[in-house]
C-alpha cells in the first residue's frame, strides 16, 4: 500500500466520521404549528429523551456526565432544543408559546420518530415541561424530574411571575432576577423569548400529578432550595422516590452523582 493511498483511506475515514457526527447533530422536524424543532439522536437501544432548562439548549447536556454514561451504557439518547432555544425556531409572538406548545412539540417529536415507548429526564424548567408531558403522553414509562420542587404546580408561582416580568421588561430588576437577566444578556440570549417562556410556562396541578402512574425519580442538589418543597412533590406523584445528591441548581445535572442515580433508576426493574 502506497503512502498516498493510505493517506486517502485515512482522509475518507475522517470525512465519513465527521459526516456521521453532523447527521447526529442536525435533525429537524416540523411541529404541530409549523415551528421547526431541532434535536440530536445518538446511540441505540432503549430511548431516553433529555429536556434542558431555562436560558439553555439541548447542547447543555453535552457537559453532563449523565448523557455520556447513558450512551456508554447502550441507551439511545434524544435531545431536543425546546422551541425558542438553540437551533429550533425562535418565534417572538406569544401565541407560539401558549397552550402548552412546548409539550405538544415533544408529543409530535415522539410521533415523528415513531416511538412506541420511551423514558425521559428533565432538569429545572425541563422538569416543568416534562411534568406536563407525563399527563399527556402515555408512551413514557419512566421519568426523572431534576432540580425542581413542588412550586411549579401553582399557576401564580411568585418566582415565575417575577422572572416573566423581568425578562419582558415589565418590571425593574431585583436581587432575585438581576443575575439571570444579566447572564442571559451576556450570552446574547433573546430576552423577549425568555419572557414569553415564563409567561406561558406549563402548569401541572397537584390533581394531574396524582394521576401519574409510572415510576418517577426526583433528583435534587442538597443546596438547591429555590423551587419548592421536594418532599411535597414526592407526595404528589404516587410512584415517586426522592434522591438528594451533592450540588446546587446550576451544576447538579452535570455531575457524576446525578448520572449514577439516573442509571441506577433506569437499570432497575
């Protein structure tokens, strides 16, 4: 084999690998109202959908141990960018976020991928979206709610209202909201869209949560206390368990202890 031919083989191999990587990271589908939703689709086996948090996108899971460990353990991992985030369309009108539009996107994604059943992990705002999804899609057989207590069950949750007003510019920044708004501004995020996401954030009532019949694991960092009572949330979901790990709201989902708890839950019968 000549050096020239060997070099050609190497370059071909690298090109094919790069092409495959691009395919993994360039999927889109058109959702229920014409909005294009981006998602990644990696691995094979039992499907697990990961839902990202506020001022974030699906790429945030690339920094986490849990995604790496799920893929290493033989799971298929699907990660959407919720509408208004990442590589998905970013409409700036309120109608695009009303009536649980983000949740309907996820139902449409499962339809598009022809998933007969799947599991899911949400973190922070992703958990809020996931909670509503659990009441609407019976294809989910196991779920993890991360970084969230029971406060999201209140339609008039003061924290949500404060962030909605701050990001929309309807209120002056406060000690509660200043850090988040300044961070979003520093990374060039669209504040109007973030305000709309808070205005029309899904609300899942205690009564709806009480009808969830699948196993649910609630995972939260030991110094993550801003989003309500964890034990109260556990009481509201019949087949749920609570796991406290070391961490705060911004880093818990990235850590190995979150990954270990998730894998233990998913690998159990």
